[in-house]
């Protein structure tokens, strides 16, 4: 039964549109940049850039003291994205790969 539930969730997520945004953000210890991938209304991956360090996350529990929690846990429609810039999936994937390769977020 658990396997079927996982497959159903996977199918639902695959049908939802993905959105990619870039914008400035205030972190625990300063100003930085945030890149977010939304699947439907939920953030599915996020890259937080602060003081030249990139922190990639796809898990709500990821936490770094200088940044805070690494993945937004609310809904996209609850955010004011008017100052954010829509970016392409390709740009997000490039930045994601760089952040993961840097290994900054080994928590």
C-alpha cells in the first residue's frame, strides 16, 4: 500500500507545473540571494547564497545557523514575489549543480 501511495504522489507531482524564481533575501546573518523551484504551490528545491557560500536544499529540515532553514515551507501564493525574477529551468539547474558540487550545506 505504501508503494502505491508513493507512486500516486509522484504522478501528482509530475503533473504540476514548475516555476523558478530568483531574488534577494534577508538571512539570519545578512543579505543574500535565493533561488527557488516551486512544484505547483510548494517549494521543492532551494539554493540560498550568503557571503559567497551556496546552500542547496530539498528538505524542510535542513538548517544552517548563518542562513536559517534552507527550504521555504509555505505556499507560493502566500509570498510576495513582485521583486523576484522568473528564471529558466536551465538556469536553476546550473546554479543547483554548482551549489551541490560546492558541498557547503553538509549539515
